[in-house]
C-alpha cells in the first residue's frame, strides 16, 4: 500500500477552506487558495461534464451554488468553465486546473461523485489525472464501483471508501437495504481493496471502523463542525475532514 502518512498528517478542509459569509464558496478556486494558505489538506468533489471532463463541483445540478440551472452533466467542460459561483468571480474549475493551482503544496483528497448507475468513466478520468500529478493525492467515493475502476486503471493509486452507518432510502434511492448493509460495514473490501476509510463522524463507533483502524488502515471522518464532533474524531479517527472553523 505504501506510506499514506501524508493523508492524515494535516486537518482536511471539506470542499476547501470555504466561508460563504466572506464570499468563499465550497469547491471554488478561492476555497482552494485559502486551504493552501493555511496548510490544510483539501477534500474536493468531482462531477463529469458532458464531454467527460472531471469538474470540481459537489452537486449534480448547478442551481444551489451558481446562477445557472439544470444538471452539470448536460454541459461541456468549456461551458461549465464559464459559469461563476454565485456572488463571486470564481469559475468552476476542472480537476486539472485545481491541480495546477495547488501544485502539490498540500494533499488533495478527491471524492468521485456517483449516482450509482454503473458508469465509471469519471473514475477512469480521475485516475488518469492523478497518475500524472506530481503532488500527494488520493481518490475516494461512496460508490465501491468507482474504486474497482480506479484499482483497474491504476492499482498503486491511493483509494478510499466514503461511508456512513445507515443508508436511508430517501437519501439513497438507488441502494437496496442489502446493499446498504454492505456499504455501512465495508463488506466490499474483496472487490475494492480500499486503502483508507472516510466515515461519518456520528457513526465512528461502528465495528467496521474499529476493525479498519485495528488492521492499520488510515481513517478520516466527515464532516466535523462542532466541539462534540472534534472529540468524537479524536477518539475514533486518525484525522478530521472539517468545515466552519479553523483548527
């Protein structure tokens, strides 16, 4: 697996070090710059454009964070790159652009977003980009199939699973009850061979998390926002993915 000590050496800024009150929006260029300035590792999200590029954006639709509307995946990378985050001069960047901006100064922990449709092209593109990047970077996803594809494309790339203790139908409509049990308990390991875990902070007491730590896998925890969260993270994880404060 190699040495992944860099993965947990620094607090990880959730979607960059953002603060909407100061006009710094999640996953925006200014949020990346703010994290670098503080020396925080950066957690960021990628979605696929219509032409298959990895775009740094969390939501499947543009409505919440920009003045544009509709699905991000309906637009090309060039079209998306002309869209600004609401109330800012920050455009939506490609993963390549973020990498060029960060230049290896802090680690990147990149979440591959998935609608659990079986489409793994974004995972393949992300693996290609990270393989060519000189700085410390890891790929992760809630969707085990994304990790299977990353492993197929580049077995040596650090890959992790994002998970929580319960998968409610309202939030995860494509996931059956049985699949939810597999995901919560990390039972896909024989297929994915994940090398680290990023588990929901409220659920760190799950046996799967304790087992992961016991066998030496790094454990991150999301999303730490309160003093209570920080105490849980300190007890049950190796590093926190935080937002809303400066550690």
